[in-house]
């Protein structure tokens, strides 16, 4: 060690090596963060596809039900009319009743009326047949849409798993970088200060590692405190009675917002003060200009405005989510999730 410190060339080589290791760690951390961002964008795209497929399947299912109902009602009407025409003593327009007329005028009148009714029955039958075919075609399309939706749901779940893994890996890489880089920089400081003795350098390295460990412990404690505070706030919001839910702030002129507040069922509005609101549903996309599903509710509010969980649940994902920025997704059970983005 004494010979190494006495040799400027050896010292510079060690400094270069440490700088190279620091650079590698920083690049590794950035690469992990980039992978997390890419996984978040993939998850967002998969979820958007699933939302579109779910809406399409629901629309086809509703159309199938309507067409089936129409077909059954028309078929029933045709059957009732046919039965009435053939029933003895019914309408008096059956073939026997017409042929049994002695009066030529009565015969012609009955024949004309029978022809008109026959045309109406034929029309009803044609409509019933068309409705039945339409219902069958829509049912087939609904089955295809359901299969596609199932595949997209699996793809979205896979994308979520990948995004969670990538986000966890990025966090681990960042923590590792902080710890190792702190140690290496302490070693660099020791090498660059020719006035330090070997003993002083060793003690400085020990102190630097202790300081780095203390800083890491402090950061971890602060992170846990923030998580506990957020969980407590979410639990408080979820358990807040409907009567005590805070009233929303008055919107700006010309803006709109949904009515209502938290309910006794445990659900509450995620934000209490905002200036503009856009609801869930189909709309013209403000960027791309096409007609697509807006699978969420937008609240316009300044940075720093508190957000609350709509109900108690488990956080299943927290990380990058493509165009949404960062997102937190909470599973409330029973197939219900909520997401908080931007």
C-alpha cells in the first residue's frame, strides 16, 4: 500500500479504475430506469387495448340481445296471426270461409282482404328471419370479440408483471449505486489527498462508509414514513363517513365537475379541489383526433393537490406508465381496481 501511494502512476491507475466503476454503475442504473419506463409504456398500451376490446364486446353483446329479442317477438307475432287465420270461426278469412261465400262481391272482398293479410304475414316472417340472421351474426362476432378480449387480458397481466419487475429492478439498482458509489468516492478522496497517511485514509474510508450507511438508512426510514403516511391517509379517506366527506371547491367559471361525494359504502372521491373534469366514455382524442374510448376520469388541479384512494385496497403497481407519467394502481378486490396517474 505504501509503495502504491508513493507511485503517482499507480495512484492515477487506481483513480481511473474507480472512476470507470462509478461510470459503469451509473450507466447500469440508467439502463434499469429506461427498461422500467419501456415496460410501463408497454403495460399502458396493453391496458388501452384491453379497454377498447372490453367496450367493443359489451356493445356487440347488447346488440345481440336486442336482435334476438326482436326476432323472437316477430316470430311470435307471425305464429299468432297464422293460428288466427286457420282457427275455425276466427277471422272468417280462411280459405273455407272465402270459398263458401255465395255473394260474388263478398267473395272478392274476402279474397282481397286475405291477400293483404297474407302480404303482411309474409313481411313479418321476412323481418323475423332477417332479425334471426342478424342475431346469429352478432353472436358470432361477440364470441370472437370475447376471445380477443381474453387474450388481451392475459397480455395486459403479463405486461403488468414485467412492469412491476422492471420497476423493482430499477429501484434496487439505484439503491446499489448510492451505496457503492459513496464508498468508491470516499476511496477516491483518500487517493487524491497526498497528505493523508495510510491510517488516516483507512479511518476516512470507514467514516465515509458509515456516513453512507447512515444516509441510506435515513432515506429508507423517510421512504417508509411516507408510505405509512400515504397508507394512513388512504385508510382514513376510505373509512370517512359520507356525511363528513369534504365538499368540493367551487369550479372555475365555465368548468364542469361531477356531483356527489363519499358514500357510506366506503367509496370516496379521489380529489376534493379541481377546476375542470372530463368523464369516462368515448370522445375525440385531443392529440390524435380520432374517436376512441377515454377509459378514465380527468381532474384538472395544480401540482401538489392531494389525491386520495377511492377505497381501501392493495397497491399492485407503482411506476412509469407511458403517456400517463407515473401511476399507482390499487386492487380493491372483487375485480375492481383504481388508477391514479399524471
